[in-house]
């Protein structure tokens, strides 16, 4: 049932000896030879676009010395790269002769295949370049050269992150109901941001059609009063005599297109002129149309960042988990319509918390890295008002480095990242606070904050309805705000830890040691001042005895809980259930899986209760919601990526696939399946796809079949609580180590079958 994931991988990975590299990237962009005409992908070669550059949208490289990358291919197991040679030329003719007038790297001893710096003469603006690469491996094999890849440089080489133009995809109804006299009702199957194109007929030229659009329906009609900011709009469309094609011009909404002057001082991101205004809708209803009409006459022009629907896959024996995954994966595509991670349609403003969840979900849904990097760099200079969310900038920067292996961004924004640790807010007790008078103009300038009312958030919304599954209004579990808040300082610790690692990557040992030491100081003071010695769990702050879910799940997620307190903290977290928002659920599930409570993690991921991802489907949405239900946030969006946490949690924590070293040069596969008997997954990475499937027989054993990309090694953790067990790797018994209820073994690239069996039976 699940082997189809592996069969796909085997075709790619094991199809011949000494295969040439593939999937060439320039500054993280693979499809640099694509051009777009009015948002549509158009097949033209780049030189042609130089004569009509204003007509076309071309992904351009903005770095005079870009980073190059590729996927290495080999049929031989345990293969790693030992050397490469890159040729770059100003014309394709030279490369066909293996000549290079721009750069010849010669044979370079290196295992780097994901972030190779171009070290030739600085590239020139507005020029097309061509390159190819060959590699050598540890088996003494030399590959042929890769296919030639071309890219165009930008008119100004400012070093900013290269991104793709937005793309339009024509989509047709999956359901069409007609009243032959007056109306037609269309369901596109899923909601999307886009435009609407209609081909209609009028005998007289006096007909006026009412076009209704919306995210929600009442059976065979678009819901005219969907509530909150669930979208509904109506347009009058006068018809001309005869058969004509019309494109509805959507009205801009002041809520998401006008400058805000809000708390953060950050304005909405606007649609580019070549696309125009878009609207989120699933349903379309034509009123007063005499008909008839067919499904090819109604086209939704869906707008999104280029997205490969087949890059990632997941299926399991748990049907709810499957539906949750599909909802959240699709949410990554649907909400990418601006090319920058934003908070949904109501504001269309980037926020760090939204971007972090979106970033991780995007990585596990598509082999795409530029939108995440661009969004974080945008937020560095457009900081929002919550204290904790500024600290998340470090989390996004580190995730970018770990998933790409490319250090350009952390190097370019190094000083900004240091300011984002919020060390400037540190007090004599070793903790930070936004309430002690240190929010000066200089501080705001250092973190690029132009708004007002900078303050702690904990979770959002902070007020709201009490529901059947929760006892406190709002989504903060009754959190008591104090001068020194537990959640803020947990984030501060994590930011310091990550800043130390970033400094180490860049070779700044002084900063590495400084931030590492500061992190340890914070952890010591955190546990001394915020752990309740009577209960063994964390308080919300220094001047309160109240303990909330949030005060405990963040320290557990960030690895701050002393060993002696882990059981008490974990038990308290479990007792509070889902007493957090869809945003907070990211950290809740991180904490649960870090505590190795796989059963409870699965219980929440596959829940069908009101506060669950399944409920988003039940209420009628096909894109993740901003809140668990309308009643918890009456003005919520039905198109909010921060509600799509399982897009990354299912592959990262349930299946346990994460990078241990930058750019996935070493990975960890650590499934925590609980009661799920079978599952298969395909995870796209910068080095190639990871394909895996497992069969789980609780009490008997666990078997994992996996294909690991070339130039990658894996640390595989199989669930194993048996006192006596045997582990087989490709049919051969192996010694293994034990840790936290797992049997650990190492494997190189290629296809492997790894199993552990209970010998006590």
C-alpha cells in the first residue's frame, strides 16, 4: 500500500551509473529558465526575453556572486560527493564544447552540493549566463556534465534574495449545477485566491448577470452572510450581444490594500500590477443568466507562488490524519498568492509568528526555499509589535540555514539578528522585560520597529468565547501577565541559543561563546525564578502563582525543563488539552513530541473535537482557519497559514524527519507512530527526496523502508521499548544503541529496509 513512495524514488535514484547532477539551483532558485507572461508560465528561452523584458516576468538573480547547488544522483548505496567541476559561460555554444569564458572552477575537492559559492569575476547586471556541473564520488566514479541551466541577472545587483514571479493556473469546476432558466452554481472543489474569467452568451445584449463569489455555500447557493471575514462578494456583469469572454475586475478592499498606521507600522503587501487584485473563493453563482453554460466557460485563474503539487506526499492507516495533512499542505499553496508570507486576507500583513509556521510547512510541502528567506528578511526590517515574535526571527533564520545549508542570509543580517535577541531588555535578575522602561527610540531602531505599543503577546486572540473544551476566555489559558513573563523569557533563551550557533557557523567564536554563556545564565535564572517548587511546574511570571499551559509548553519545547521536573511539566501540559490557539499548537505539539508522548501527539493531530484541524474541514473550509472555530474569533479568516501546523508536524515529529546538519547533509528519521499501523511519506529536501514507509506492530516490532538521498547520511531511530530486541539493516543483524525508547542505527544513501523485532515474545 505504501511502497509507491519508494518506487518513485527508486526510478529517480537508481536508474544508472555515474548519473549527471540534476535540479540545478542558483541562489536557491531551480527554475531560473522560466518566464511568465501575465502570470502564465510561457515556454521561451531567456535570450528572447531580453528584447521584451517589460512584457515578461523573469526570476532574476540579484547577487553578483551567487550560490550554486545541485542534486547528486547515483545507483550505488552509501554514495557521497568528493569533488565537483562547474563551467559557466556567457553563451550556450561554449558550454556544449565544455568551454567556459566566465568561470571554470576546475576539479574542486568538496562534498558541498547545496551552497557552492561562485568565485569567478563578479557577474554583470541584466545578462544571461549558462552553467553546468559534473561530480566525482567516493567510489571513484566521475559523472557526465549536467544539462545546461541558464539564469538572468537583475538590472541592479543589490544582493537581495531572488524570488519567482507569481504564477496563474487555470482551474475548472469540479461541480456545476444549472437551473436552465436563471442560474448556475459552481464549486471549484477548494478555495483559492484568484481571478474569474467567464465566457457567456447573450442574444439581446440587455442581460445583466449577478456574479456571486464566496468561500462558503448553502447547498446550491453562495452564502451571502457567511460571518466574520469569511469572504463573499457580488458583481453586476452587463452582457454584450453574442458570445464573449469577461474577466471580473475585483474591487480592492481597504482592509488589506490601504496603509494601516497600525501597532506595528507595517503596511499590507500589495498584488503586483501584472496580476492585479485577487479574491479568495471556492464557489461561484451566476444569477439571471439565461444559460446554458458548461464547465469550460467558467475559469478560476488561481494565483500562487510556483508550487509543485507532487513534491510531497503522505498517507497512513489513519484517515483523519490523512485529511488533516492534505488540508495543511494545500494551505501552503493557497496562501502563497502574494509571494510573501502574510497573516491571511483580512490584513495581508507579514507577521513573524505566521511566517515561522508557514516557512516550516512550506519546506515540507515543496522543494522551495526562496519565499521563506525573502519573508524573514522582509520582517527583519518590518518588525511587528509582539515581543516574542521579534525573537522568532532567530528561529526563522536558523531554520533557513538548516534546510538550505546556505549561510548568505545569516551572514548578511548578522548584526540585525544580534539585536533581535532583545539583549537590550535584560534586567539585573537575568531576565528580559518589555515593561521596565527600556523601550527606547534606540532600541526600536535596532530591531527596525516603527510601530507603537510594543508588548508581550503569549497567544492570540487574548479575549474571546469560552467553549465546551476550554475553561478560559481567549487563547492564553488564563495567562497572568507580569513584568517578567515566562513565555517571553523562554523565547529569549531559544534566541540566545540560536545566536550562538549562528555565530559559530560564521566563525565568530567570541560571539559564539558569549551568547552560549548568556543562554545558560538565562536558563539558570529562569528555572530559579519561575519554577514553582511546590508544584514542580512553571508559573506565568515572577509575581504570580498561576500556571498556564503556555508557561509550561514553551520551556518544554525549547529544552529548558530540568530532568526532575519533566514528568510534572509534561503531565500538566496534557491536563490542559488544546487550551491554546492554532498558532500556539505549534509549540504545544513540539513540547509533546519532545517529551516522547507520541500517543497524545497523535490524539491532538487526529482529533475530531471542536478544537481540531478536522473541525476546519467540518465547518466547510479547504484552507486552514485563523482560529479553531468562528466562535473563538468572530472576525477570523478562512485562509490563514498559521493554522496549518500539521503541514510540518506530521513529517517532522510524527514521522520524525529533520535535518541534523545544515542542508540535510545528515538527517534524523525518528518516527513516533503511536497506534498508527502503516504510513508512507515523501519529503522534498535540497539534496533530493526522502521516501519512507513503515509498518508498526505494537508489542511485536517496527519496520521502516527508506530511500535516503545521495550525498546524505541518516541517523535512524526505531521505536523499541523491548528489553530484548534484534535489529536488521538490509537483512543483516546490527548492533544498535538505545535512547528514550528507541533503537538507533546509522545508514548511508540509497534504499534500506530497517527493522527491529521483539525477542521477548
